[in-house]
C-alpha cells in the first residue's frame, strides 16, 4: 500500500484516539491497531517492536493511575479518570507502533516535496530510532546474560544503557556518513519507481477520512458518548455511528493485497 | 553504461593523490596519518594493509573526505580525487566520483527494500528515471542479488547484506570504490565471488578499487598495488609482495616462504606451488589430540527456526574436555542459530541440549562471545570490564589473570570504546572468558583481527581447552580453523554434512581448504607444520648423503 495512505491511516486513528476517553471506543481501537499490525506488518526486527509499544502503553496506564493513588483525599472518580487518560495515551502509542511495523518511515520521506526534505529526513530518522533501539536492547541484554550479568537490578543499568546508547550513537554516525557519501542533499533529485496509488490505498484513505469526519461531527455536536463521566462513575453510552467509524479503521487488514503491489517480505 | 568522454585518461592519470597528509583525531595526541604522500593510479586494485589500529579505516575515509568532514580533528595536507580536493568538496559533492562501503553495511542502509536501496544514490544524483531503471537492473545482475530485490534489507544474512551494500555503492557508476573489510562477514565462496566481481569491474570499466582487509589469503591474489600503514610512520606503497613483507606477516604461503627462506616469499597459492615444485614432504602429521576427555556438551536431534523458517533440521553435535571444535558452512547455514540453542538463548522446537549433565545456563555453565562483541562493553576501563564479570559470577580468577590470558595487560586503563575493532574484541573476550564456564562458544571471532591479535586469540583458546574445558567456534576463517581446531563440523542447510579432523574435512574441499592444503595436498594445515616437515626431510636427505659418502 502507498506510504501516504498509511500515514493518513495512522493520523486518523491517532486523532480518533485522542478525541475520546470512552473505553468502549478506545478498546475496539486497540483491537483495530492489533488486527492491522497482525495482518500487514513487514518482516524483520521492527515487527517485534509492536509488543514493546504495547508494553509502554500499559506502563503509561499504570503510572498515570499510580500517581493519582498517592494523592491525599483520593476519590475513586479521579483514579478512573486517570486510568482512562492513560488508556487514551496507550492506544495512541499502539497506533504509532502499528504504523511503525506496517510502513517504512523512509517511504514517507521520499514523498516529501524537495523543500521539506531536510525536516522530513529528521522525522524519518527519529521514527527509525525506536525500532533500532529496541533491537539493540535485546541484543545487549542477551550478551550481558552470557557473561553472567543479569540486567534487571538497578545497579546493572549501565551494563544495558551504555552499550545501547554507544552503539546507537555509532550507528547514527555511520548512517549519516553513508547518506552523505551517497550524495544525500545534493540539489536536483529524481525519484525511482514511485509507489503506485492502488485502489486499496484509495479505499483506506477514504475510510480514514470518513472516520475522522464522523468523530469531528460528534465533537461539534458535543456527543456525550465521547467522554466517560467519572464524577459520578457511570457506564458511558455508545453511539453506533462512532463505533462504526472506529471499526472501519481496521479496513487495511481485510483488503487483500493486489498482485500488482510489491511485497516486502 | 553511458559512454562518457574522459579527458586525459592516459596511463599517468592518478585516481587519488595524497600530499603530505597528516591527521589527528579529536581527543588524541598522536597522529594516525603522518605526512602521508602517495598516489593511486586509475584502474588499480589497491589493498590497504597494516596492523589493527594502524589507521586503515581512517585512510579509506580520508579518500572521500569523510575524514575530516565528519570526524573532526586536525587535518593538514591535501587529498585530491580525480583532481577534486576533499577540502573544497564535501563527501556528497564527490558522490558521483567515489563510493564507500563501510565495515558494517547493515548500519549504513538507508531505505528498507533492496531495490530502493540500490536506487538511493541514483535518486540523489538526479539520474533520469529511464536511465535509473536500467542501471538498477544492471547492478542487481552484476552482484548477483536479483533474487533479493523485494526483500527488506533487515532480513538479509550478513553475506547478502554485504553484496547489496556493494551493489548500492556501484549503481551510480563511480570511478573509485572504497571498501572497509568487505569480506569479513562472508563465507569463503561468497568472498571469492565478491572479489571476482570487483576484479571484473577493474578490468572491464577501469574503476579504481581501494580496500582494507585483514584476510590477506583471500585478497592477495587479486590486488595489484598495496599501501602499508604503520602508526606514526610514512606509509609504504608498492607491489603487494614488497609491502606485505615490510608491514605484515602476510597470508600463510608468505609466512611459509619466510620460514623456509624462499626469496621473495610467495604471495599466492599459485606462486607457492611453483616454488614448492619437486619438493617431497613426509606424510602430513596426525593431529596429536589426547583422547577426548569427559563429554561436556551434547545436543541431539536439534530442530529450530524462526516462525515458518526452519533453520536447524536435526543437528547432533558434541564437545568434550580439551576439544576446540570449528563450526563451518555457508552464510545462513544455521551456525549462529545452533550456537544460540547451545547457549540456551533460543528454544529449539525439538531435541535437547545438555551441558555438564544439566540444562544450559548462560553465564554459568556456558559463555558465548557474540558476533558483535562491542555490545557487551560498558565500563570506563578495560580492567573494569573484566572486574564486572568477575563480580557478577563470583568467579575464582583475578582481573590480571584474565587480561594476561589474552596479553592485553598494557591496555589496563584504556577506555574500551577508544580501542580499535580488533582490540575491542580481545577485551570483550577477556570479559566473557572471565565467566570461567566449562563451555565457551564464539560466533565469528576474527572480524578486524590482525595476525598478531589472531595469535593471541589462538593462544587463549588453546589455554582454555588445555584446562579441561571445551571451545566451539563458528567461523568463516579457514586458516584459523586449520590452525586451532581439533575437530571441524561442517553444516549445510541446517544439517551436519561432515565431521572430523580438520585435515580430512577441510583438506579436499575446493572452497574450504586452507592454503597449505591447496599447495601440498589434503592434510597440511599450517605453515609451521610444513616448515617442520621440510626440515625433517632435508635432514634425512643430508643424513642419507652423509652415509653414502662415508
């Protein structure tokens, strides 16, 4: 699928996630992110990074909730509120994780108009840091285990952090050197076999736009189902239209890849 | 290729000129390059050689201006490449003239798909789309990577990554190609293929190839010019044989030549064969192995893989006290996966691994030196690195013992990250070896090692085995296997296909035979062995002659 369509999908799903605290929208959206990841992820180590994004998401929920618990005069409502805020961020993180596993950040870089090439490059590099770091963490953990150093206790943190950061720095320098030596940043630039905008890309783009439109419409109408009330705690209502907008975002997982689309396995 | 009119391409044109080039890295007080003056003619196949830390990578990077543009540091003098000075042109402005393949190609990939990666430089140089399509196809064929075109670069094996990186560098049709240790990750056949492809480019289109390499036995026969680097001294340029004689111990045939007094020492198997013509050796010596001791490791019917990809398909291996076993085979044959299963890092689908009549426990009864040993280094000093392991395992040894075993006591207070790649490997090995487990596994331990460091590695492995423990190493370095292994296990597509004494298993293989085997026949492994036998035969002949005359 066209990287532009993926970018649109990710932005739409992210927008839906931050627009609501209703768990009956957020949890299905989490499911959508998982289904799309499972059906469309690329091969290679970055596929494993999805789990890490999920773990970070769960950690976000826990920390947000924990912070509130330690406040004086704690009320159940504020705990629920904090947990829902956490859930919202967690879903946003997982959507980002899915985007990372299904699409190559450098694919978007190639779409950027020449004027925005430098900022787009910085963004693409930043996006690729997460999967690279995650791969480095597991390599270093393993290597240290093999010399008897179990990473887990606070004191052994340098044994993990130093090689990961140093290797990351060295790799970043090698990458920058390689790009420069291969002529990156010279004036005129041409494009090799631009990715074709397939019918599948159009369908996904339309579905994403529709999902955003429904949520915007709901926001404008101040649809009460978007937020869950914590004072008092009540079960939120569910608007079938908004729920459908959430579920339609899982479309990339159900559309078959056409033969003309080049595979990346 | 598009025909271009080249002005002044007579034989005197130099591709690269160094004029009194000196360079000192930031935070260092001694120069790496000191007043280097030399010229590399167009169309030459140049080997850059020198001990580890002599400045090979620095030299290569200076040619296209990465030094000093990216490194910082103090630079004086002038480097010109096809009469463009690196002081006036940034590396990107030289990208149409010179291409560079770094030591770790995986870290240098920019895009995800092989085909796009190859097109990347062409896009940057603004090459017309129609021309680009053709160039990409030509390059895919030239390096034999057409079948990988739709793969993600992250899923390729080390050898495939190396070939793709070279293809990506060649696509824009550079006049000079720089490569930093291009065969260090390749199996013998893969290395041969890559070098042959480079030679074809030198012959057919007259491109200049400059490569830094430690595995001289692989490259010596291909290159026609050598640059020898010594830290703090002027570099030597000239015929490969002369330069190697001056700065390096050379490949095994050269070492043999020096041991038995052939002048000049041969550089290739072919030359050595000519010089050894008519010589008679005794039968190759039997390997003196004390009957293997107590079994330390046994793996039975191991099957393992990742997802749908089956990597190991019923492997049986074992290791006993005092043994050094070399695991050999093509890139992607399953050596790393096997080591990971043996170390208890990867769960086999079926079969089981037993170490010292128990399960493998990493860091307790088994230690493994990974393919990138730098990934374990975190301490401020070399000594601190070893101390960290000793503290974690509560072992009986001392920091000094571990460092002495690899002869790195002089690096005691140095920061591990400031060392050269070869020295780092020795430090990592000292830190991992301090675990003092009965079984030591090593995954490709010779990347970036010069002859001197390799000798230390060999001494360390022998010492380990002699103390009643076992070593298993996966390697592509046939000369190392010939020198140190007591047994060789050959793996192909996840199965053990041959096993036995190195002389037998490596001896008659056209791809895996060490240089001595190629010259003198199956069974001969190291120059020292051959030299000893030559002494014995010549002594015997002298004795015989003495008897007939008396």
